[in-house]
C-alpha cells in the first residue's frame, strides 16, 4: 500500500514539473521571448546570489571552526608529534589565508562582472609579467612548505633508537597483541608457521632471545622514554594508528615495519586535561574486514614506578606456554 | 562531400559508429551508473548518521544484507567499495571522458568522425559489457567486492578474509579488465584523431583548451591503465591459480597458506601508478570543459592560453611521479617518502597558475550566467578549496596523522569528485543544444545548481573536522570508540545534506530527459561561441558538416575583440585585413 502511494506521489510530482515547464514555455511564447535566454535580470539575480553565497559559505566555515573545534584531537603527546603539530599549524594557517582571499575574490568577480547587454568585456588575452609573478610567488611559498615539511619528516622518521625499548605490535583480524622484548631488549625470532595453540604470535621458543619476551593485550609505556614499535600482520594489511601520538604505520603480512616515538604525557595527565574518559587508543586505519571499525587496543603512559609494578606482574611467554 | 549514409534503427542507436551517438551512449550509461552510485552513498550515509537504527527502505532494497532494516557491516563495506568504483571509473572516467572526448574531438577540430569509428564503437561496447558484469556482481550470493575501491590484497585476494572477496571480487576484476580494454581503445582513437584529423588551419596553437585537456587525458590513460590491467591480472593469478605475487606469510581463519615471497606493497605500487594519473584523467577533462565555458560566458578570451596549456602539460607529467604519496605509511623508505613529497607539492604550482588564470579571465568580463557558467565558477571554488588541503595530505610528515582519515575523504571528494562532476554538469548544460538540438530549461538549471552547490559543501566540508578528530574512513560506525562519541552530530549534518543533495539531482535528471523530447528547439549557436561545433547543422548527420569542412583562421578565443562586428568571432572567419591574430 505504501509503495503504491509513493508511486502515485512520484508520478504527481513529475506531472507537476512537466506542467511548470509547459506553462513557462507557453508564457514566453506569448511574450515573444526565449525562456532559456539569459537576460540581464538573470545575470543580476545570479550575480547577487554569488555575493550572498560568499557570506553563507564563509560563515558556515567559520561556524564549523568555532563550534566543532573541541572535537579536534588535543595537542600531540609525543616529542616528534609536537614538531608535526608546528608544521600543521603553519600549513593550516597558510591554507586558511589563501582560502579566505581566493574564495571571496572569485565570488566577488562573479558578482562584480555580472553581464549586461550594454557592457562589453575587456579583451585581455595575456600578460607575461603578471603570469610570471603568479608562477614565482607560489613557487617561493611552496619551496618553504617543502623544506619545512621535509625537515619535519626527517626528524619524525629518523629518531635515535639506540636507547629505545623495543615492543612488537601484532595485528590480525580483528585485534591487536603486543610483545615486549624483555630485559635483553631484543625480540625473539618469529615465524607464522609456528603459530599454534597459545603461541598466537608464532614466536620461536628455541631462540634464546625469546625467553624473556612478554605477550600482553594492553601496552604500557613510560613517560619520556623512547619506544620502537615493530609491526607485523598475520593476515591482511592493517594500519596501526595512534592519533594522540601522531603515529601511524601499516602492518603488512610478510614484512616488518617500524615507528619510533617518545610519549610526553601520562594517561593521568591527559585525563586531567581532557576529562576522565580519556585513553590513548590504538586503532586500525586500513580496511581489514567486517569488524575493521572495532579493532582497538589501549595504550597507557605512566611513570617509571607505575610501569615497574605493572611489568613485574606480567608472565613471560615461555612461562605461560609451559605452565599449562 | 558528406559521409552521411542511410541508417537503420540498429546502426543509428545501438551499434552506431557516429561519434556523437557514442558520446550520448556514454553519457546516458554514465548517468545511470551515477544514480546507482549516489543511491549507494545515500544508504550508507543513513547508517553513519544513525548507527544501529532500523530503516524499512534498507531492508526493502538490500534484503538479507539489512536484516531488520539495519545495514550489515559487510554490506556497508561493499556499498563503500562499489560507490567508489562506480564514481571513479564509470562516471568520472568513462562518463566524463567518454562523453566529451567523443562528442567534442571531431566537432571541435573539424573532422567527420573519429579516426576509427569501428574501434570507437567497440570501446563503448566493452564499457557496456564491463557495466553489465559490474552490476551482475551486485547480485551474487556472497555480495559484491568489499575491499575498498583500491582492492588491496591480501584482503581482496582471500575469500576467507571478507565475503565480498569471493565471486564478487572475481566479477569486479573481470569487469575492470573489460573496462580497461574499452578505455584504451577509446584513448588511442582520441590521440590519433586529434593529431591527424585536424581541419585546415587548426594548428595545435589554435586548439580549444577542451581538446588539449582531452589529448593529455588520453595520453595519461594509454600510459597508466595497462599497469592496472597487469596488476589485476596478477591478482587474478593469486586468487585463482595459486601464485604468490602479493601474498606471503598468511594465516587466515586458522588456515596456514602456503604462499611465500610475495608483497602486497607491490600491488599498491602498481595500483597507484595508475591510481594517481587516474585522478588527473578525471580532473583534466573537467578543467578543459570549464576553460571553454568560462571564456564563452565571460565573453573574454581565456587568460594566458599558453600558460594554461603549459600548466596542463606540467600537471600531466608530474602526475606520473607522485603515486607514492598514497603510500607514505606503508613502511617504504623515508627517503622515498621525501622524494614523493617534493614532487607532489610541485603540482600546486601549475594548479595555482590555472586558478589565477581563471580569475583573470573573469576579471572585467561580461559574465552571462548560464547554468553551465554557474557550475564552471563553482568548479574553480572547489578546485581552490580541495586543492589547498592537498598541501596537508601531500606533505608526508602531516600525512602521518591524517592518512586514511575522513580528512582524505573530504579532500578528494571536493578536489576530484565535485570538481569533475561540476565540470561534467557544465559540459552537459553547455553542449546539450548541440547534442539534442533542444534547450534544457534554464530556471530548473539554476535551482539544480544552487541546491547542488550548497548541499555538496554541506556534505564534504565537515568531513575535514571528522578527520582532524582522528576518525578513520571506512568505519561502519564510530560508536565503538568513546573518543568519537560527539562526532555523530557532524555525521547527522553530513547525512542531511547528502540526502537533500540527492533529491536535488532528480531535478537535473528530469530536466535532461524532458528536454531531449520536449525542450524548445535550439538555435544554431545559442551561446554565441567561437568553436567549430556550432557551425555544424543542428540536425544530426553522420559526417558533421553537409558540405566541406570549415577551415580555421584564428584561435577560438576572440571574444569582445576590439574592431570586430560582434562580441564573438568564430574560428572559421578569416582575419580581416590588417587584423592581427590575438
């Protein structure tokens, strides 16, 4: 029944539209004008609409910037993240300035030069000087952006990892596991063919480096201490995304990828700043299957003392596997 | 001498070799696919704004994929994937290039038809076959492809990883292979025709910018699409014949796969070697169309013709050496990342030149606001807005945190999606009188434009904020993370505009089909334009001009030229005595 009603309504709307077009065409025939000819009146209306839309559009943009600002991620909680944030605000300001100049200019020209039968356009086919200027100016600005960007990129990607604590992040559909390298700070070898029973990461237990490895489902980090995350994937490509630390790296089956960073805020400090619900979260940011939207792991940043207590409670992988 | 011949219904409307008819076939197929792609987006937008809520329409359209009216997560991914595939390839590649390259090349360069009418016909029918296979994939038991339109393996290679990677993905790959064959046949034809069949006097320096843009697009297509074909063939081998090009060290659903030594990153390189030029395959024709529309309706020559051509060539060249910016986070060598950042940001320079030249063209013009012109100006706006955020995404250091978030979705929908679709609308409104000999209704065009313009920014601008809040794309719902709880408000705004925008498009579709049959008859040259297509008779004949092909004596942009009798001087008018060419 509803379907029939909908069909009738659609039919009536189409019939209405046809009649509107018919009437307008007949009217123009009576008045001996062409309904589709763009008149001065049209140009006037459309030009003014462009002027109006300038205010509406820019107003909408500013409204969003004011009212949705609190949704944005808080400032970075890592050393390299703060440098990235610096580059981000530089680039964002540059973009906003150009946007707020060019958009109104474009729409203002549309309004200002709206056509009139009595007007004639100015024949102006090129001006080499002008064109050279607006080639060189963007080139200079972009050179700055590129140099600043590459410096930041090099700093972010090449930190000193000699003192970093090594932790493996292992991705599979649809959860994360972490492996601490233990007191030797070296991960034992792993092979996907060794995945069996409780040895879900395929760690080679014959490798002596694996003896002190610890496998956990929640990552704890020490404030101001550098970590080197090594990523593996069991099945498809995942992407380890830690938005608060400005960290992201794909986890690719068949290879090991890595990312090093130093957290600068503890979870407790962030809770004070951002509210009680705050947690550092690792999300999956590469489409990986049906439950992609809910693949997460908690990261906790704490003081050395808190960390020591926590790590002491964790059993080594060897222990877990042999204890039964 | 005309090449017009007797036509039966089949040779006129179905297996036609007339470029004008083939263009219309591409246009209507593209529009049909656009509606399907748009409906898909409306369905998943409903879910995003109202997670877990039941909608009768979802169950009605999707059946078992929306039990109780709630969208199933795997169907969500399938809809996202198919929306992307359809819009990128079917609408903005075939629909845009197929329509305007076919329609405009012979008419604007002064040729009777394409170099090979038969290959041209074949190009459409390969595309048609691809369309049938793609639509077929919507109805298979395990659902259509759902690994994202970029179909990264292993997700796309393993049916155990996601249901859509079963029969759905096989059909997707078959369809895209057919699509590429069709696209290559078309592109080769475009290049050969433009280089060889220009009428007397139509030197390269006198080509309309539309043709320049289409020529470069075709070159991009010929050089990059075969790489995707190779990538797809290797993926088919991995899926069906046990090879390991992209697969290594995988356990899926507890099953240990024997594949070793392959790399999914290889696929990403091959994919984006097409994928990035593809962005410009979509964009360049739109920029070409708009260069024409803006010049005609400003009643001014396009400002800096040579710089415009130079910028097009620079963009086309650079587009081949920037693909790695889609892969900054794959773990590739950071030095390589630096190189791709450098080349990527360079593209901003020719893009900036184009924007400034468009502004200079409008300056002191006598702007005629036809619906086409409204869309053309809006295109410049989206090109500015979307292009600027590219400075963030192209910068590898900043990409770390916005990669694969909604910021990217906002960026490419504005700079590529909206820009290209505005170019397409501008083209349809502008050349409709030439295509069908009738006029589209102007006032309906105005309503369509303002509705689209407002809704489109309403949809895509807020997405930047979602991205800066850290929300990843392709999430079925953001309710699994407390940190994203507030974002449902933004999602509601987006969905509201998306649905409103979809309804506005119905006005266009109505106007289009009504005008084909009932629109008022068009004049010979309704926009008072200089290019050659408007010298051809309104009545469609195969061969375009009944007598001799007109000769060309000047560039196409002599608008409001001092000393001329009218504010336009068609290209086939000889220079007056003492007149200098622009």
